[in-house]
C-alpha cells in the first residue's frame, strides 16, 4: 500500500526533489528508491535516525534491503545521515550500516537521546539551505 | 563600481518530500523549522505510510 502512495506522490514531481526520511520513513524511502527505481531527479537524500533491518539490526523481513541496494542509488550525489549518540529508539550502531553503504555521505552525529526531534533538527535545515 | 542591481535568488526551485514515521507526530519531526522557510513551505509534502 505504501509503495502505491509513494508512486502517486512521486508522479507529481516535475522537478528535482529533496527527500527526507525519518526513522521508519527513511527505511521505506530506501526500499522504495532501490527496488522501484522511480524516474525522478533527486538533489539530496537526508536520512534521520533510520533503523537498519537485518541480522545485525532489527530483524524484520519486510524492511530488509536487497543485497547491494546501494548500487541502485549511486545517482544520488548528496546523502546526509543524522543520528543521536544515545537515541532511545533506534540504537546508534544502526548508523554504521548506512555509513558503510554510503561512504561518501555526510554524517552528522548528534549529542543527546532524541529520536523524534521534538524541538526540531536545525542541522538538517542548515544542510538543506546550503544545497 | 558596484552594481546596485539586486542579486537574483539563485536557489533552484525544488520540491521537498518528507517521509515520516507514523509513530511520530508530524509537527514534532521537522516542520517547526522547515515550515517557516518560505522557499520550501509550499512544496513540502508530508506523508506517513
């Protein structure tokens, strides 16, 4: 169902797009982009507190990314990763998977325990404005 | 001599799609900051699968 929703929204895009995925939203975004390969121009991909699914992370098959999924996303030049050192929901170690998958990404390691960023995420806003 | 012509905004027109986690309230995630930026405000699409 969520794949249909993504397809519907992406069809509306007539220009380049900045994509931000937060937590499970980031997982879904990666799965959709790597498996459905929508024909859109992505100027940057921002992943915030995104969990890693698999044997070394959260083992739920529905969200596991295909092997070498990152190869399908090579066209995205700007990838940014954000994760709090003491995230209470998604362990900080999950960030390592994405750092490895996207070796050229810009990684923002944040202090604190935030996962939802209830007071905002100014680092993300600043990075978007610099694009 | 300096030109008095104001610089044009060089920012590209760009849509912003935020895919949030349905467990996290929309306004609690990113809107407090991004929502105040007129460059993106009208292009932000939020959806929470």
